[in-house]
C-alpha cells in the first residue's frame, strides 16, 4: 500500500536528522495517513479512503466529501477518488 493521500496527493518527503554535533543523516518524513470512512450525500453510502489528517480537516471545512471532490483538481486525486468523483457527478445529474 502506497504512503500517499488519496485526496491531496501528499506523499513522503526526505530530509536530514541533525545531531547536536551537526552530523546529518538521511531520513523520511511520512504523511499522517488514516483509514477513514466518509459519507457521500449524493451516493447515499460510506466510502473508505486512506487520507491524511490535513485532508480530513479540509473535507470538513469544505462541507463534506462531495463538495471537496467537486472542487478538487483531477491531477491531485488518486484513481479511486477520481472514479468516486465521476460517480458523484453522475448521481447529481440524475437527481437534478
């Protein structure tokens, strides 16, 4: 399983551990990923996603999963999230 957020595309970054003696060794900064189930109003069901904690706050701020996905750029989304976005658009067109 990749260490990449399905909504924001955040992934591991590299940097250095720096000791008191200023010795530098390579390290990785991993994103804070959580397996969560988010509710979609348009689809009427829960969706399991592996997203970062900051993405979870962004989803809450934008007013839910549907609103977040409709505003998100396709390049940032994973294949699973992109498929979900298309399903939501299709469900909203059917209801309108």
